[in-house]
């Protein structure tokens, strides 16, 4: 998700619908197409049709300023101001010091386009992440138009341990997906319902069952 955000800054004529509030944890192609479509349309209206919109995207990370015991994050596309979706505390912000240990953080809106992030567990913070999960359930930073903020991180740490069970499971699922695509491509080159076509189809079925059964579980916070 964060890679998609980075593409916006480097690739002309691109837009991104942020759907961490409408997607489905176990389906990369959620059934709700209306909200993503309308959010992509905002990009087209602003960028291609010249409409003067208050905001055509959810908040996008701009910069980070390290303060005394906190980090101030500024955003583009804040509209007329930032807020939490339901009016309560902001959630899904994490903060870390030089030890690279992440802690859930307190986050408060500061001015029209910024959030100050801190934690009593991190005296000298150096990095912040927001909605950093496959399914960032509870992430609730939005702009004045109700559009959700994109996932982001201020660090560039390679901190995912290859021995981590979640990482191993993700890698195994990715390899399984590659295998399925290879078999499907081989099958598609054959005459439909031929013996070889049927044989490969039977080979794909249990792999698809395993792939669907290995969907990542929703995040707990």
C-alpha cells in the first residue's frame, strides 16, 4: 500500500483511491466498487477537468519534524482540516526510537494539516508509521471531506525478520500464487476441455483452496 503512495510522487498522471475504510480483509478485490470509483473520479475531476475541489484525496504524508519527545507529521490533501472519522482519539499510529522498537502512540491534530505523535514509552522518537498492516482495522484519520489518510512511514528500515512467522506465511502464500499463475498460463495455452487442460485444472483446484485458506488474518488494533 505504501509503495502505491510513493508512485504518486514519481509517476505523472496517476491517482490513488485510499480504501482502508471500505476494503475487505480477506479479498484483494472487495465487492464495494462504488467508493473506490468515486474516489478515483475525484482525482480525474481535479487533475483532468480542472475542478477546484477542497480535497481530491485523503491526507497524504508530506514531512516529519522531530520535536522534544514527539514527531510532528504534516499532510497534503488535508482539506479544511484533519480529524478522526468518528470524533474520538486517532488510532493506528506507531512510534519508535533509535532501537527500532515500535509502540502504539498517542496522536493529536495540530493545526489544519498536522498531527503530533508521541508515546511515554519512547523518550526520543525518530520514526512514525500509520496504518502499517495488511488490514489496518481502526485507522481513522480523515480530512474535512471524510476521505481517509493513506498508510505511510517516515523510516526506511529493513526491519522485517525473515524468520518471523507472519513473514514466512506471506512468502509461502506469494510463492503459491506464483505457482497457480504459472499453471493457469500453461492451461490457457491449451485447447479448452482437452485431457491436458482438465489435468492442469485438477492440479490447480487444491492449490487454490490452500491459497484461499492462507489469507492473512485481520489486524487486532
